């Protein structure tokens, strides 16, 4: 499974890239609003640090305007993927952008029907937001399971990005279900690395190493 970082923060992205586990980055307007640099400069810098796709979100609402905005974002760097919220206008724009070879990440997906339409319109990625479903007592992972199965049934090439990840278990369950990608906030990525028994084990080995005759 590919791991993306769900962040617009350069330090976090640089750090996770240095671990050798970074396959891509997703941003959104809320994440970008926390950074002090301009949106375009930030996306350019993120693209330079990231080996794979970097999602930058369109804020236009009409298809024609989404396409114009997307083309301009796509010019920032070759690895920009255009995030577009699912909807009729978003689907129209996705169809046009797909024809131009511009990668679309269809975002704010909360149903399998939405994911299927996104794939048919030519989205390269769909992003089901599982944490936000869990937040309202629905089953986010059940949605991932259904989308993965439908895409497999018809050999759809669109990749499933499990988004709105809240904890390490979300990442593991997404991997068990065969989701292509999980986009993970920095805090959750850090939790994936650690295990208390690893820390205890290292401490114990170091203590015993001090007793070894050298
Ligand atoms: C994904 O692409 C989104 O940026 C993100 O996962 C949204 O997560 P949130 O529900 O924690 O805001």
C-alpha cells in the first residue's frame, strides 16, 4: 500500500520523506490555511520534496472554472494532482481534465455511488473520508471495503485513497482491505512507527550491552 502524508507543512513532509516511506502528499484548503507561505509557493515546494503525486484542491464551483483553475495548478509541477469535490460540476470537469491527461483526485467522497461515478468520469484517485463518517457514527471502513470491491469487480484503474484517517488502526484496516493508498496525518504517521515494547526492548538491550565484556 502506498502511504501519502495528509499535510501542507514542509517540515512534516521533509521529515517523513527522510524515513523513506513517503509516496505522495494530499493537501486541502484547511491544511493550507495553517501555513504562512502563499498557496502556490507552498504547493511548488511540496512537489519538489515529494516523489509522487501532490494533491492541490480547486475551489471553483462551475465546471468551466474548475478546468481553468486546475490547468493553472497543474502547471505548478508535473506531479500535481487536482483535488475536486464530487458533484455534477466536478464530474464534468474531471472528464475534461482526464482527456487532457491531468490527474484528478475526486474528494469528499462519502458513498460508493459517488466513487463509481468519479471513476467512470476518469478520476485517477477517489478519496473516501472515513474519519468524518465514523464521527457521525457511520462505518467509514465499510465504505472503503465496498468501493475496493466494486473497483475490483470492473477492474477500474482509479486508485482508492483512504482519507480522513484518525488513528493507526485506520491505516492497518485499509491495508487489509486492499485499498491502494492511505493518506495519513503526521501525528498518525508518528504513532505508526512507535510501539512501547520496541522502546522497552531497545532500553533493555542497551542496558545489557553495557555489561558485555569488550
Ligand atoms: C484528504 O485528502 C483530506 O485532506 C483529509 O484526509 C481530510 O481529513 P479530515 O477529516 O481530518 O479533515
